[in-house]
């Protein structure tokens, strides 16, 4: 009985060692893949009508909340300068940001934009693409519409916000500093806003956190 117990213990230890080694190999492989992707030249550009199908496909791969194609066309036709795509060296779309301008809220006449959807394919995450997409959309909002801030929602806080039962957290990003860099001669002192929680209809989700 003692011999059997010792053999069983050794088998368990060997199994754990093998599992740990497999995990190490997986981590090394993932790091190697990320290094390869980092070496690939990524291009961030304004989305075109012919990109909309690929943007929707990227959305289907990344997000639980998906939109009909007419919603993408609505954004593309109404605010063509606000949505961007990230593409690899072969021209494949690996991420996108779908953005729009919002109507002024009651009691707040501030011009502001909204990130409807933000997604990056899993293999291309942790490369800073989401941050670059957000920056491009924010810059376009400032340049084209004098936006003072941009809002977005991520899946976390607001209970049962989406149809699939997930929660949402409403955030806003102040664009006044970006506006000063783009137009240093203008006075943006009246444009400052504070981060607050709110409600909305659209959402953005990528890699588990807001960029």
C-alpha cells in the first residue's frame, strides 16, 4: 500500500511538472508571436465604405454585442471622418473604431463624440492599436467638430446593460489637451469637463479594459 501511494505521488508530481512545462512553452510562444506582430508594420487609416464588411466581421469575432450592416453604413455616411481601421502589412483589417458625434445632453451644451464600438483581434492585442485608434478618432472629433470630450462604455459596471446580460461602465475622455496640441492658438479653457458616469446605448470593448 505504501509503495502504491509513493508511485501515485510521483505520477502526480510528474504530471504537474509536465503541465508547468507546457504552460512555460505556451507563454514563450505567445511572447514570440507578440514580438513578430510588433515587428510587422501596422497602418492606422480612416475607414472607407469598402471596409465596413470587414469591420463587422472583426466585431463578430471580438464582441458579444453586434450590429447590423445598416448601422455601420449610418456611421460611415453621417460621420465618415470619425471611424478608423488598423490593418497589417497585407492590408487585412485587424481592428477598428466606430465613432460618431452625440446630440447635446439636457443642461450640457458641450460638443462631444462617442465611441460606438472599438475592437482589436485577439492576436493583435497588447500592441497599442486600440490606443492609436482612440487617439485618431478623438483627434478627428476635435478637428472636424470642436469636440470637448468623447464618451464610451466598457463591459463591467452598469448592471445588466446589454442584451446578453453583461454589465457596462460609462466613461468619458477629456479632449482639451489634445485640442491644445492640434490648435495651440485657440482658447479651450471653457471646454474642460470632468469624468462622470452616465448612460448610453452603444459600447466599446477590447482586451478587457478601456485603452
